[in-house]
C-alpha cells in the first residue's frame, strides 16, 4: 500500500517484550524486567503450559511476579510475555531530491490543480493551465483576489493588442474566467498607465458681465461654456463646486480673465469647503484682458468641496470672459 510519512521498517515491524527464568522447585517470586500493573498485562508459561490469570496461580506487583506454588526446576522453563509492551518500530523514509516525478501521481491526485511540466505552468480548476495564467485572446479575465463575504473580486484582463487591465466586479463570482468587468486601471503595451475612472474635471466659464463682487466673493463656473470632461460627475455647474468622492490629495487650478477692469485690485482664490482659503493670485492692475492664475494641491476628506471665488475693489460692474478655466483631479 502506498503511503507518505513514517513507514514500517522491513523485518522488524513488531517487537514483543519477554522474560525467561529458571525454576528451581522452591522459588516462587521472580523479578520482571518491566513494571506490570495487572495480571492481564502478561502471559505466563511454565514448562510450556500457559497459566491462567484468573485462578490465582500467579500475581504481580510492580516488577515482582509471584507464583502460588514454586515452578519445577528447569532451564528457561518460566516464560513471560508482556501484552502491554508490543512496540511497532518505524523508520522515516525521505525521498531523494528530484526522485518524485509527475508520473508517480495519479491523474486525479492533483485536482483541481493542473500541472504542465513542459511550460512550467500551474492551473487551477481547468484542464489546460496555459489559458489560466496566460489569458486567452478571447478577452476573458482571471480572478486574482476575492472577498468571500461580499463576492467582490479584483481581476486582470489581457486583450489582443497587449494591454492589461485591472478590473473589479461584484456579486457571487467564482474562481476562474470572467467575460466582463469594470476597468479600473490599464497598462498598455508601451508601459503607459491610465486610470479611466480617476475623479477629475475641466470646465470653461460662460462669458458674463455686470458682476458686482466688491463686498463679497463671487463664485464663477456656475455658468458653463464648455465642459471638457467631468469624470464621475463630481463637479457641479449648479454650485460651481467640486465634491471629493474619496479622501486624498487633489490638484486644482484656475485662470480668470477680467475684461475692462477699472478698480484698484482684483484677485482669484481657491477655497476648501467654501471658507478655508488655500491659494490666491492678487492683481493690482486696470485695463482689459487681465488674468489671475491659481494652482494648488489640497488634502481633502471624502465629501469636502473645492471652488473658485473672485473679488475686487473699486469696480462693481466687471465682465468675465469665457477664456476662464477651472480644473482639478485626484492625485492620490
């Protein structure tokens, strides 16, 4: 029978402890080589006749065997077999390095693991491991990580043009291939890394006139001329604010263009949560086509907001051109 681990040593599978004594016709007590707790732990033979442990023909106490009557004289004519001391001798068998080959395993012994020696591949739950670790051209995906409670998983997908995608998918997914998922990051064949769902936006202000921001801030970008992109729709043209979907460091920038300013100074600021000042560009100029530019990085918690505010002194009727721009994105 095939087995792994310690195996019985050939020729010495069982060792039975025993003693023999010489009777002299008068001695009734003999010293045993092992401690015995019960008459049933030993078998006693006198002159090849087995003695009964139930008729008080002998008794034991520790290492002392006592007969009710002295055995007759003889050489080794008193024989004791220890029933409680039968020992199996084993030996540790360690295979030689490189001695166990794939052919020694039964064809189903490694299920669901499949080996492909010729290509140094291991597959799980499939017949051909080459399409499990090297994703096929059909665009299937292989499960890398799975949450056993929610069933959500992280997959990698390789397509025909050499791009690799990290995808997420929820539900009761199982190990193996998938045919669909949501792309979260892509590494193309040239090594470029893209994040298709990274929160970000870039918008242009609709040209406006008659703005009075001499006594309070004015929030532009609530009237959008063009939205270049708004990934995740986290920027609101209704409020002119970007709301952070997750905690992280965010980059923001804006360029404001005043048309026909006659006051003493004007500035553009970027605020966090509407009242925490982060960056500002102050201009002490008059005339037309005047610009203020602000760029900053803000550490934000989820649901924090960022917005642009403008203010000026001495001109209650200013105009903003549609060249104004506001952008931002999650840095990490």
